[in-house]
C-alpha cells in the first residue's frame, strides 16, 4: 500500500466528509451553525467588533448564559476572536476571524432573505393552516406524510 502525503490525506478526508452522516464532523458543525443565536451573533459581528454587553443589547432575547455559550463555541471553532483589554472594568471585544467573515456573508444573506420574504412565508403559513384546519374538521383520518 502506497503512503500518502499530508496533502493527499487532507484531500481524502475532505472527500470522505458526508454531512448526512451523524458521526461526520461536518454534520456536527452544521448543527452548530444552524443555531439561531449563532446566526444572530455572526450577523451582529459582521459590521465590526462588539463588546459582550453591546452584543447582548443588539440581540434581544438572548440570555447571558446562551450568549456566553455561543461566543465560547464560536471562538473554539475559530469563527470569532476574543480580545481582552486590561482596564477597570476589563474590556472584552469580539470580532469575526477571516474564517468567520466568509461564514458571515452566507448567514447574513439568510438573515436578509428572512427579513425580505417573511410576509410571503406568513401568507403561506396562513394558507396552509386554513387548508389543514378544514381538512382536519372534515376528515377523521390522518394526513398522508
């Protein structure tokens, strides 16, 4: 069996990634990236670095615990950086890394799509609910999946 160079091993590993497999690291990464707080944190940081408290104000509804967990996970994945400035009180700034900037382009586009098309989604939901409420009232069986 021939030995492979490091570059060949990396290429082989890349080919073998299959996000549809639960055990695949890319599957786990997609799970992380699909979290709503991740998308909002990255979109907030896409305009520049922010302090922890600024992020909390920019993303209403995120608890301090969830914000901290999200920031730590994104830092661990190399998507954001954390800079501590010794002062009183200590100043901590978060910013996107080059890897995070690439991801921000995609997630910001998804956020923008959601903001642009929500009226259409709401109309579709209302139509679906009306049709399925009528179906449920008129039929005792279950709907085909």
